[in-house]
């Protein structure tokens, strides 16, 4: 019997679990697998396309009183992020940034992406610094199929940044093939590999006078801050990482520091546990059943946090005949009317696709409501992507909304 | 191939190519001869055709640890797809002699245990003999081989005087090959604990669960073992008598591996699967029902504990932590290493020994760093691997439980 | 205006036009082929990939059946790298008329389509996913064919024989002098430049667009664009072509081709071959029909849907478009309409493209006084360079069957394995290596869609999630010296994502919906491509959005 069981191991679930564990509760995180954190940039996006994210959020909360940010409230947003930053600080992986001004960080295509907080390993890439007129080098490896310096540099140049591209020579290693970002991150933690890399970068700096060097986010898994510091010293220029396609090394680091923190607080994590049904007594969730070898496993807790995500996370699934359902507890969902309204004709339509706002409608305490507005469970809270009425990817608040609601559930 | 079996293949449809499995795979992390679970699993599967030649062999470097299944956010049965693909290679190209031998743990155990065990053990400890075995058979000379026992568990069980005081609830014990031939003390601890809790323990005839055969791709032989075991266990399962085992791999095989990989889904197979429990899973259930005795003697120790891959594949959490956590004074430090590397018979093979040692390194470091002279692990081959690599003694957690109950084994 | 001159100007770069170009060139007749898009841009690139045994036509269209049976054997010989010998079943399900089985067999015998009845048990042994309630099974010589690769191979051979093939050249007018067509004005869609091509004959091989070309010469050709919708499923639940044993209708065939299984098709008359939609009911109907052949069909993952337009020629009143004969017809406009210098080849199907070309070129050769015989039935076609390695001999087994240079499903996997190229896969789903992408770019692919058709990039489960980004970068790096700028590369990504989206939306549910969301995370979230829209414009030879080649899917 746990005090709290959190279903889902993404950012919102981990924050809720850490919050409960900190209060001395016995906490289990039960998840099907690794969460969306592994696919993300490793930054903390609060709200895109506004100068001042916090002011933008306040505005959003007024316009959309059911938006997750409105439900969590400004205090939870600030506290939750402060907690993540404190965890990062303690783990030697600090985040920098501000609630009131978005950073603009280069993507692996050379677009400038707004984000509120980024790991220290990325911070030197902020466009305001890059536009100081001093040359920037974008460097990668031909062997890495997820990072192409020439197009990044060309797009940055078109946005007023003096960027040039270079391909580095892969330092000698025992590996012969398959240089994925994760493999390279492991190699970067080997001193000899890193020394060779540093020498190459130094040579470029001597030749081209670069003030900053952008590299793919492969600079170490566990000791990234040290790796970046070491390379900066060797190269004689500031280094910044640029997030790559999933699986993202920076996303893995973020997950890792949260997992470490939860375990340190005595919480438990059970992966491979796919929750598929619930047992209730009136409006109390008594137990859930997770898929296991030969028979289900029954889990009991006093309170529950559902953090299974939306369609991407797997918390919401659509059937061929056009129905959407919540996968773990079979909760009622708020969905667009009919399949015809699911999609916009253009993939990159500015407002995204209505189907991706499907989720669970909740009360002010994040507890699930049915279509009539009646409380479904008094001891369940919904956090993150499983919540209805927002599109975290297109609004640019993937991490912010997850942290705010997760932290709110951890405190209430 | 029936329709349920098709659903295993169908699970490849869930793959969204995100590579989370590859980033977590302990084998892909240490070698580039293995291109990773997504590549050899759901990705390669779309290019395999039962009636055409097998196009790829790198899937043989999958150790079967199932870390991929565990982290996959979409529910692809990657490890099972890989096991199937390996069986197709074996069916097409045949099985090396080495794999034939190590896959038959029952036979090997029967030949090596008994009064002549010291001689066998001496030979297997003798470097030139191991060198010859490596050259001739491809079993790495440093690979951890268990010490054969001078007596078998079954022989001990048959000769002992069972505790009988009135009618007791019954439980079936599935000992597996390792307990029978190499570590009868694990079985003795299990019997002692179960009897202490008021059960009458039945040990029906049994064969190797077939897991080494499955992981080496000999599906026909595995099937005959499984069918034999099901026939022996079925009457108990039908009577509602739980079947418990101390080997997490044997119990996993009875529960899921054999039925799924072999496509056996009859009622009898299902009944035995549904009636089988890892011993700590069983004890945890007892505790939840308020039926577990908690008259423990305190054990003031902090011990490293490694939950083996085979246990994690049960998808039942950490029953050892739940149950041993009840013992006053005992603190278990859970290893977060993915795998010890041995993966049953994988790490014995000459070409895979170094990979296995590299895979296990984080675990070995963890055990050494604990500074303790004892580590706990539920799986026999993992225990041998940990001890072989670190020199630290290892025990099954049931032995600690027996000790906490004050039972002499 | 630049002026070129030739004997025969072939209009249309599908299977028929390209086949004609090869046949002409082999006989030493000068020819230029123009195609407004890429090769196979039209119907050839949008069909289910069936190499007909003839079985589908034995009852309603016996002549087509006989032609298919004959051509089937020839194509297996001349393009073994494009054809998978899957074999085919005609099955009677509980929803079909039992008595048609005997009629079917009798008609197969009558039309020369080889057929053999097998037991249901044997069928289930070979294809365990099929419905066990199927009552009878007839095996025929169906296969599956890579029509992109086949057309490229034919074009390669045609070029080797001296034919000139110009893709992205749109015919804007035909030049008529009195009652004779003497040439055409074509526009190079990449440069906007116009070219005049003088010729002795124009051969209209524009398929579903043949009516539009004929109109330029002032003659009427009624082509009924019969839209057929298909759905590709994520993996091959069957390795044999499976047909319902009944008169051809909607959703009655599943074709295993490459890594996917395609269920098809519908047949809906559309007014314009460039404007049509995919209706949700069509998809649901096909899933229902699929369920009759493979129980649980709906639970399998659908990858995408697309539609092609059949070039059905209507020369008399017929009740339904399915009743229009599937055979082809060579129209002599001099005899028919009093306009000389132009012939139209209409109707037909991919399997009979070679025969169509042979008969067309026989007629043209006769008129041009050329007496060379047709040799296309005996000369084995070359393999394009971007495909060469994928189809190289790969030894994976001592089994002699594995030594065949022919197509087999596992070949790309075997090749990647032997080259340790797993880390160099640009398209991971379809196992396309960097080398093959670069070879396709160097062979002249103009945009990501051309590369897709050449090497199957972006055609697997993730529908381009990772490989669009990678391939666009390779295209940029390879071509930036030739004037392809970052704005073109950005445009290439945006355009291709949108093209994929059109075919995805009809089948987005379950895993594919989740995948689409992950792709959105990648492109809008991680890469922020939409922020580069101001830095995106067509050009540099990309020709992605020219109105002449855009297919507008109407939102249903």
C-alpha cells in the first residue's frame, strides 16, 4: 500500500512524485516505459512567441481559465521550476534563464527557438549573444546523421549571425560504426576522446577567431557540465550545445537527475508496468492493475496522480473508427466533435490540430470531471499532457505546463 | 502459428522509431557488433520473411535482458521478436555444438553433480582444461561456471523428514536446474521458509524449464520440456495450489516466455502460467493478506541487491525489497545497473564474454563500492557472474529471509 | 526559344511512355520523352504494385487476362530486380458466391491464366493470418512490382539506346500546321524556359491526362479518371497477393510489396485527374473488407493512404467505370479525327505496359519506314545506380536460393548487415543508407519526393520523422555548390512534410496518430522549422509547387 502512486514517468509525473516523497510519503512511479522527456530538447519551455513568458502566462490564464497554467497558478509554476533548478544545481547540471525573458537558442536546423530555461551547456548559444558580430563556429561530425553544420550555419547567417560550419574528425575510438548521439555522449566522457576534440576545436579557433562554438548536444551523459567546461578551456571559446532529434541526450540528462532525486527521497520507480484498468469504490480509486507476466499486478494507494501524457505520451489513444479513449483508468475525455474536426489541412498550421488538445477535464484541484462536470474520482489528480484544452508543443509550454501541474499535484 | 502468436509480430506496429530502447540497451552501449534493439527488433522484422533466407545475424548479439521492453514507451515486445528471429537463424543454419551443450543445463548438471562433483569442479578450475574447453567448445576460459554440488536437491528432499503437524495448506516448489545440481542450499532455505510459514511443500518431478534452449534458439527441444513440466504441474495448478520458484528465470519461463515464444496458448499452459509465482512475489502476496509471519530477528547490515533482468521481466516491481524491507535493521541498497551481462548463457560464449563483462561493469563497480562481503540477487547465473567478476560472495535473498526467521539450513 | 527536333515526341513519363521511348530507341528511332513531373509522377507511381496474373480479368475482360498472363512471364524475365514472385491466391470468403469458384477456374483455363486449387489447410500453413473460414483457394502467378524502379530501369535503358528523357517538362501547347501536328512547346518547370520540339509524330502517352493533351491538338479523347484509393499497412501480414474470388470490386485485394501490404482499391469517377479527395468512408470500407480476408485487420497499423487515377478510355457508353475494359487502345487521330502527326495510346495497366509500347511502336515504325523488330521482350533491363547496391548479390546463406540477384524482402537488411551500415541509415524504416541517398541526388533527383520514389526514403512507419531532416541536409550539402540555397532546403522540408500529411490524415489513429504527433514534436518543437518559413522559397531546381504538377487533395 503506497501513499501515492503516480502513473507515468515523464516530467509532470516525476515532479508530482518528488513533491509527495519530500513530504515523507511512500511513493511509487508506475510507468509503461521512459517518458517524453527523452524526446524533448532538455530545455524548459514556458511559453513560446512572447517576450515575457510569465506575463504571457498570466494573459493566457485570463483568456483560458481551464488552461493547465491557470489551474496550477503562478506560484506552482515558479516553485516547480525553482525545484527543478535546485535539483539540477545539486546534481552539477544547472539551468539558466529567466521567467521574464525567453532565450532564443539555435535548433539543429538553425531556427531560433524560444525557451525560458536551458541547461548551462546550451546557454552560450543565445541569439542575443551570437549577434554580437563575433564569429561563431557550428561544428559536427560527418558520422553523426542527426546534425548537419552547413545548413544550420547558413540559416543562422540569414538571421544576422556570423556563423560558419565545420566537420570535425572523429577522434580515435574503439567503436567503428554507429555514432548515435548517445554513443558520442558516452565517448565524450572519455578524457582522451575529449582531449582530441578540444585540440581540433582549438585549431579552428586559432584559424578563425571564433568566439563561440555550437556543437550537437552530445557532450556527455552524466558529467555534461564538466565536459563543456573542459572543452571551453581547451578550445579557448565558449561552447554551446544544440539539441538533436530524439532520443535527445539533453532530455536523458534531465530525466536522470529527476530519477536520482526521487530515489534519493526514497521513492520507487517501476518501469514496464502498463496500467490498464482501475478498481473503484464509489468516487474513490482503490487500485489499478498493471500488465505483467501471466497475470495482472494489483497496486493500491491512498491517492493517485495520472501523468500518462496525451496522444504522444500514450495516455490517450484513438481507434480506427474515430473514438478517443484514456488508456489507464478509462476516464471521460474532452475531445473535438467528430473525426472530421481532428486535423487542420496544413501540417504546420499555426494553431496545431484540435485532436492533440484531447485530454481529461479537471476541477480546480486537478481532479477528473465527466462531461456533465461531475467529479469522477476524489483521490485522483491529472497532470501534464493528459490534461485537456492545450497543445504543449504548439504553445511552446511542454515542460512548463508539465512542471507546474506536476508540482501542484505534489503539494496539494 | 496461431492468432495470438501473430499478435506478437503485430506488436512491432507499435514502434514509433524513437530509439529509447537503443539508448537504454546495455549491449549496444558497449559494442558496435550489436546495432541495438530497435534495429534488430521491430525495424528488421519488417524485412524478415518466414519462407526466405534469414538476412541478418547481428540479432544473435541480443543478450535477451529485456531492458528494451522495460523502457519502451509504446509496448513493443522487442526481446521476444529478437528471440524469435534467433530461432529462425537456428532453424535455418543449425546450432553450434557449444550452444547445444550449454542450453541443456539439466543434462550438464546431472552429469557434473553427485559424489564425483569435486573432480568436475577441480577440472573446471584448472586453467589448461578451461583453455582446451575454450578452444574446442567456445566457452570462454574466464566465464563463470558454477560449482557442481556433491548431492542433488531432489535427493536431499526425498530423504528428509518433512514437517507434518496436521493438515497444512500446500505449495509446489519448482527448484530448477541450478538449485538441484549446484545450489541445493537455496532450495533448502526455500523449503525451510515455506514450512516455517505453515505450508506443506510438494516437489513434483520436473525438467529444465527450457529457458536456455529458448535463448539459444532451440525451440523444438524447449517445447518438449515445457510440455512435460506443464503435465507435471497441471494437477496442482488446477487444484489452486500455488507453484513457487526461487529461480526468477524458471518462473518467468513457466509464466510467459515459453507460452509466448513457442506460441502455446492452450488452457493447460495458461493454467500453469497463472498459478506460478516468483517466491518473493508469493511472499509479498502473503504479507498483503496478513499471512506472512514477521517474527524476524534483526539483521544489522546494509547489503547491495541487484534485481536481475529476469525478475524485472516479470513486471511485478521489487518484491524482494518489499519483503526483506520488513526485517529490522536490514538495509538493502538497490543496484541501478541495467544488467550483470551474463544473461543466462550469453556471457559464457567466447565471442561474447568481453561484451558481458563490459555490460556488467557498472554493477561490479557498485558491488565493490559497497564494501560489503555479500551481495544479494535472485538469479543464479547473475550471482555467479557477480561473484566471478568481483570476488564478493552472493546469495539468494531467500537465504537471508531464512536467516531472519532463525531457520537453520 | 530553343528548338529541338526528333522523330517521335513521347508525352508522359509513366510506364507506357517510358516503355515506348525504350522500344523506339531500341529500334533506332530518335525520340524525346517529356514528363511534367518526375518519372512515375502520375498513375504509375500511385498504384498498388500488383503484377497481374490475369486472374482479376478472366471473366469480365478475357482479352486483358490473356495479355496479362503473357506479359507477366516476360516482365519476370526482363526486370527480375523489380519483381517479387509472391504468388497469388483467389479466395472464396463467406461473403462471396461459392459458385463463382468453378466459373473462375473455367475462365482461367479459357484465357490461358495458369491456376491451381490448393487446400485451405495449405493456405493457412503458408498464410496463417488469413481467415480460416475461407472455403476455397486458387493459386495464380500474381506478383508485386516496384513500378518506380521498373520505370527508372526502362528509362535508363532508353537513355543508353539514345533516347532523351526530360522530366519536369510540361507540354503547354502542340504545334499544328493545318491538320497536322508537327511539334510541341514545352516548359522546363525548373527554369521557366520554353522549348520547341519539332517532330514527325507526337505520341500521347499521358495516361489519365491524355484527354488534356489531345485537346491541345484539337481532338477529343474521353479518358475517365477512375480514382482508386489504397491504404498501405505497416508490415506484411501476408506474403502472398490475396484477392477475393469474385468479380473485381472495392477493397478486394491485398498486395505485399516491399515492407508493406497494400489494400485496394476503390473506383470512383473523378472529373479531373489533378483534383480529388480521399473520403473517410472509402478508408472505413476497405478496413471492413480487409477484415473479411484477415481477421483483426483493423488492429494492424495503417501507414498512409493515397489515390491514383486509372486512365480508363471510354469509347462507347458503359454502365460503370469498372465495366470499361482494362485493355488498351491505340488511337490514330488521322483516321479518327482527321488530324495527323499524333497518336494516343490509352487505357491499359502497368502489367501490359510493354505490350502497349510494342504495338504502338510497331505502328510508328511502320509509318516511319523502320523495319527493326521489337526486342523489349528479351533484353534484360539495367539496374539504376542508386538501387544497384541494394540489389547487389548478398551472400547470407549457403542456400543457393539466396544467391539470386532477384528481389527478395530481406535484401536491404542483408546488405546493411554486411556493410555494418546500421549507423549510416538515413531512412531507418526502409533501411536507406547515406550512400544510396547521395547516389539518388547525384543521379538527378530534384527534390525530396523524387528521392522518395527512387529509394523509398520516408515511406516507412515514421513517414519521414527523422529522414526528411537528414535527407534535406544531404541534398543541401550535395547541391549548394550548384546554387541550391538554404531557402530551398527549408522549402524542401516544409513541402515534403505537407505532402506526407495529405496521405496521413485519412489513416491517423492508434500508433500512426502517435507517430504524427512525434513528428510534430520533432519539426515544430525540436527543430522549429515553422520559424524558418520566411526563409523558405522554391527554386534551385526544387520544382515542388508548380501548378502543373500539384495534386490537390480536396478536404473531405
